[in-house]
C-alpha cells in the first residue's frame, strides 16, 4: 500500500462510520434479501442510526488512507469471554491492499485487552472474498450462535466462524 493506513477509534454516531455502513448495506442488498440483513427483529448488520443499546461497550474503528475513510469494523461483547466481529468493510478500490487485515489486527488487539478469549462472526456464502480473508486471519468455521438461532429460515444465508485469541 502506497499510502499509510491510519486506524482511528470512533463513536457509533460518527458521520464517516455511518457513511461506510450505508455503503456496506448497499453492497449487501445486492447479494442478499433484505430480511437476511435486517430480518425478524434480529439485526444481522448493526443499525447504529437507531439508539444503540450499550454503545459504550462496542469498539468501532475506521481506517483512513490519505484522509479518506476507506474501511471500518467493530467488536460487540457477547459474553465475559467472547465478542462478535461486526461490520467489517473496505470500500471497493481499496481492497486487497492489507486494509482489512489492519482493521482486524486492531480489533483483535482490543478484544484481547478486554479479556475476550474468542471472536465470533457471521458472514454470508455469497461473499467468498470475506470468507477467504477470515480463514487467512485464522478463523475456523463453527455452528450458529446467539440471536442468529432465532431465524432458522435464513440460516442458509449465513456462515459462522470463530477464532480463539488466548
């Protein structure tokens, strides 16, 4: 990558973060039915435009290149020892430049600082590049977890992963 990647912690209502989330949602809408993203009252994504319960417990970051917000990610506590990786996204045109790996490295470091022993995530089978990235980062496929269990009819649109970070 020619330009330095700057990773910055932000709040859930940061304008750049919300712009990136909007772009991610538009991309996901091309791949999946709406109910797979915001279905059955369970938000597979993360709707930060509504009041986010316990927002202070989440950890949101943005990756900047030359002052432009180009990627983001978040960890969401699930239990005392586990968290969920949410909203990992890098804008088209900035992919395959190591930005996603830098975002994850920062999120993994924060998860470790907070005492989490594992990171879980949900992604979709129509995102082979994301799956390849997660496998490269050390994630292993696992079964369904948490609130995702509430929407059995959408399970075929999800792939679940876990990484031990002890």
